[in-house]
């Protein structure tokens, strides 16, 4: 197995190819993403351990969604039970990976507490609702900016790690290394990919929804929420499918006997 370095413009195609996977089974993929969100929401509300537990389980359910996308692309029959398939493939290592991810989240958000006194940390892990004054304070904004900087390399390390653990049987530490290197090699591709997501999944839908809502009624807040939910049921599965496409494009199998 090796990580390829792709041309920057390939980032556009990841999102479009994700849409092609979605088109093959839109109802099922939308249902799986919605089920994933609902399970994460239910786990999150568990008192005390909810946020940590949901973070630990992120790699497992990420693999489940990638399994679904791979099966859909290959034309294999897919049932709703695939949402739990991540618990079958290398479950112990995926849970270890999730525990490492949770620990890294705690550590990095703990560093932001040095800037804002723990407001951002409490908001994420303890469900604390900061006041408007706290949210607009320079300390909180600086902590949020620091968090973005700190979480960039963490995101790179975890981007491909779950599927490398599940599909390639790599140990957690090695999967984190390979994922980080693959993302670093393809930073231009990921930059274009991020631009594509912002443009096609945020800017254009936002403009269209605003225009449609304005034509329907003067107070279209309810209509806006309903229409936004419908749009999310299309765009979110496409984005998840594009995660699989990026893995498929970047990592290739190498014949060790060659």
C-alpha cells in the first residue's frame, strides 16, 4: 500500500464522484447518514460520558459509512444493518483509535483553556452555554482560532486512519502516520476539495434557499428550516461519499511480491 500524490484539480472530482455514488442509492445513503447523526445525538446527551463516548465511536461509525459507500459503488446489495458493520472489522483497534482521538481532543481543547479560561473546553465537553459577552470576547475568539490551528494536524492524522485500520489492518499509530503523510502530500488537492465543499454545499445552497424563502413568504423561517433539512439530506451523504472517493484515489495496493 502506498499513498499517491494527486493533481490539485482532483479535489473537485471527489465531491462530484461522491454525488455519483449518492445517485446510485440516495434513499439508503440519506437514511444511514441520518441514523448516524441520531445515534451520535443520543449518545451525546448521556450525562457525564456522552461527549467522550461519541468521540470514541467516531472511527467505528466512519468505517460503517465507508463500507456502505464502497458497497454501493461496487453494486453490492446494502441493507440498513451496514451502519453497524464498523463493529465487525478490527473493532478493538478502531476503539483504541477512537480513544486516542478523544484524548487528543481533550488535550488540544485543554490548551485553549490557557487563552479563554476554559470557556471553549466547557462548551464542547460539558455542554456549557457561553453568554453573548463571552462569545464575543477577544479571549474566546483567540481560543477558537488557536483550536483551528491545533486541530488541523489532528484532522489530517485521522482523515484516513479509520479505514486504514479496518481495511488495511494497520495498527492505530501506523494508520495515523500514513493518514497524516497522505494528507500532507495532497494538501493542494485538499485545498481545492475544501473550496468545492464550501462553494457547492454552503454558498450556492445558501443563496438559493434565501431566494426561494423570500419568494414564498415574508416570514419564512419555518419553510427555511424544512427546506434546509431536505437539502442537507442530499448534500451530507454526497460529502460522506466523497470521503470514500478520496481514500480510493489516494491509496493503492502494492504487490509485495513484485
